[in-house]
């Protein structure tokens, strides 16, 4: 992503900061999801489903809030895009991978 911003001549240090912010949110989301899944594995099926649903809601709300905070902190448009791309990229990869790898 940094290379794309360099190529289109929109890169500055705030793009790097926005990318770090978005990546931290994405990694934090994955880490917290892992914690909730570990908790859910030790529960019975009904409680595990409730734990996972609550986890999704809580994580989405926190990511949304922290993304908005990041967008408010970094006022430049390229930086805002750099914050959001790391949050969306895993979804794009999940959608495209089965199309590329037929054995998946």
C-alpha cells in the first residue's frame, strides 16, 4: 500500500501513520477475536454462540469507534484511506482467494 501511495505521488509521513493505525486495529481485532474463541471453546454450544455473537458486536463497535478517532486525528484524505484499507483488505483477500485457488 505504501508503494501505491508513492507511485501516485500522494505519500507523506501521515500515510505511514494512518497505515500503522489501521494495521494496529486489524491486528488487535484478530487478537481479541482469538481470546473470545478460546473462551467460547470451553463453553457449551449455546453459550459459545452467544459469546461469539457478543464478540462480533463488541469488536465491530470498538473498531468503528477507533477508526473514526483515527480519521478525526488525521485530516488528510490519503491518510484516511490508509486507515481504512487494512481493515477492508482481509475481506477482499477472503473473497478473492477461492477464485484463484480452486483447491481451497
